[in-house]
């Protein structure tokens, strides 16, 4: 198996490879842990997820952000995460920051926190002076 992994790492360094390393590592994971394989997790902390999905905007409505957020929340729940799901009108800036603040205050160093957002984005340019 070690030789096999060395060959894959050599392949990843090939200049002809245009795939993302992350994609290749995911594919490698699928080869090492095929469907039906059991993965035992020895993690001890809490797993928290805050999932936000917004379709209803005053400007351009989205079609799939809420559905995406719901699916992600469902899958994370199956994986043992404690999920807080915030959708559409409920997903105000104040509510999101309140939930984040509340959840983060309760975490310990061994906990995991995942934040997922599906909706419109905005890029802000900050100039250094």
C-alpha cells in the first residue's frame, strides 16, 4: 500500500496533471474506503454546524440555496453534528451573529464548528493605508 501511495503522490506532482489536489485526494479516499467500508472515528468533542440558506432576496431570488442548505444540514445530522438551520427571512445578520456567538461561547478546544452558507455573496475591497 505504501508503494501505491508513493506512486500517487508522484503522479500528483506531474506537470501534466490539471486536477485539483483536493479532488485527487477525495478520489484516493474513495479508493481506500470504498462504499460500505466502516470508518471508526476516535474524536471526543462535540460537532456543531450552523447552516444558512437564503433564496428570498429583495434583488434576485435564488432557486436552490435553501434546498442546498437543507440537504447539507440533513447530511451533517446523519454524521453526528448538532445542526442549527437558519433559512430565508429568519436568516438576518443579527440572527446569524447571535447564533454564531451563542454556539462559539459554548465550545471547548476539542469541539468542531462548521459554518455553511448558501446564498448571494458580496466581495468587499479593503484598501490599506
